[in-house]
C-alpha cells in the first residue's frame, strides 16, 4: 500500500475553502467540479486545485468521475468561515509588503 504524502498547507486550506464555497452555493451531490472554474474562483493554479480535490476525495467529500474530474459526493458540512484565516492572510500580506518596500525581498518571488 502506497502512503499518500501529507497535503500542503495550501491544499488543506483550499480544500476547506472549496467545501465552504460549495456549501454557500448549495451544491448537491452529483455537482460537477470544474478545475478551471475553481482556479478562477480561488485565484490559484491547477496544481493546488488538483491536490485539494484529491484531499477531498480521500476524505469522501468528492468522487472521481471517469475521465471527467470530480463530482460532489455528499453535502458539505457547515463550515465556520470566521476562523481567523482572513486576518492571518492579511497580516502575512502586510508583512510581505513591508519587507518588499524595505528591500528585503526581490521584485519577484514564489509563494513557496
């Protein structure tokens, strides 16, 4: 049995956000999840979306659809969006901006 690598923080957070989005949209089981739409909705590339969908599959929230991506397997739970993540993201953004303005970061850098 192959051990699945631990999901990244981005994949875990994105999986949580996808579930919250589906709950907000009142998506029902069988709803087709389109990778490119999720990329646009969350402003991320396909790689973290795929990782998040694989994580959601492992947890039983989505199911693979033969050659066609994923579908919602069950109705998402109520997700507490007020977990402080937005505030934490805002603080991180501000710290990055201050470091960039102070010349401590290059003009371009990656998320990692």
